[in-house]
C-alpha cells in the first residue's frame, strides 16, 4: 500500500522555537482577534470530562491556517513578494494564503484538486487568488504547484514544511494556554501537521505536563503512520470527506517536530467524524467541517482514559457545505 523512506534531518528546515511563535503573535494580532474558547456543559456531561473548545472555525477563513499565512507573508522578502507565490491545497491552506496575499498585495496562484469543496474554491477566488483546479488530489496538486513555481520563478509555499507557517498557527496555542492554563490534554486535527507542531512547541515549552494528541482519518493515515513508525510514509491512495486531513504523504519538518513534541496519535473513522460534527452542532452550537470535528471524534473515542480530565479540543475548520450538512444530518447508514 505504501512506499517509505527513512526520516532524515535537513539543514534547510529549521524548526521554529517558542520565541518565533511569540514573535508571530505580534504579527497575527495586527490582523486577527483571538478566537473564542467555549466550554459546552452538555458535551462535558455526556463525555465525562471537561470539554474546552478552541474555535478556530470562527476565523475569517474558517481555519487556523490563516495565522500561518499572515506570518509567512509578513516575513517574505520584497523580491519574492513582487514575483508572487504558488501553493497547493484542498481549501483551508488555500484561503489562508489567498487572504494573506491580499493583505500584503502579493499575487497568489493556488492549485486545488479537480474534485473539491466548491465553497472553498469559491472563497479562495473571492480573496483574489488565481485558482487552478488540476490534479486528482492534494499531493498531485502539490507537485504541479512546485513545477509551476519553478517555471514562473515564484515562491513555492509548502503547506507543512514552512517554519513561518508553523510559527503563525502556533499562536492559537498561546491563546488557549492564556484562557485555560491547566489543561491535562489538548487534541489537534492533523493533515500535514503545521497545527499540531505549533501546539506541541508551545505546550511542551510552557506546559510540558499537558498531553498533546493528534488525530487523523483512518482512511488517509500518512501522518499517523509516519509518527508511529518514525519514517516518512507515502500512501498510494485513499479518500476522506474530511478534506482538511486528506494528505497521502508525510512531511519531513512536521514529522521531526511531532516526534519531539507529540505524545500520541489516533485514528478516527468517517462515521465517528460525522457523529462529532452533529454533537458540535447539537451540544455546543458550533459548526465544523470533517477536519474540524476530528478532534472531538478522537476525544469521544478516548473518553474512558480522559475521564475526569480537562481536555482542549481544537475545532478547525468550519468550511462545510450545505450538501455535507444535509448528508450528515440525514444519513441513514454509517459513513
């Protein structure tokens, strides 16, 4: 099912430190307000532990990635800004780069899969980016985007292996610690891994006793497998309705950081994410897409070992279509 290579360090990819995330907070704070922390009593009662939701779904682009986009564009040199940037995404990273590029007056070209979330594509175009829908999935788009960037001498932005992105998204973890300094556990959805890396750096530096857990779809477990096996993994295929988690290839920098800062990774099913989406809507009045529901799905799966604890759950993102909501609510069979 997979091909893999041994995980090796790269001199060009230096993990960000807490100081980088503190610096990014000054940048991100110029453009974004802190996102709410919600404590739904109904969910806490049902699950048997204290639930603390960090609502990154309420950011302008619906996901924590916009924090990274802003920090990246702020740090980009003038020549690269003038030439423009290229990236690939299933949607949330796309909106992040498009939003930040508009803020800084930078041309952005974004490759998105041919089969996509149309709301995310439309939102990316509204933000001013040029969208190219080419490639069967995210990883094909990533290759095409790299080739385009080389041909047009533009700056390619990797969705995970970019220290500025990781430092930017890590700012939500600073906000979470400020609101809830005594969390026992924090659970983060993982696609490429920028979010959990930022979270891991912050918590393991400031609150090392807090357990950091990542969650990925069992249908596309590249990051999970790489973390568990200590080697980069490339899957031949796979699909999930949680497109924010849909990566077939594990990334070098994020995996290195995860090995140092993440306590565990778990997998959840499509049905478990659907049930978590409904629970967020019904008990917390929070609307989340599949990736945004994954952390609650993992918390539900782990509820016996989390009993009596204070658990931070990262909700990111919120870009779910009406069609998906209808399917989730009206599903007659498990997904």
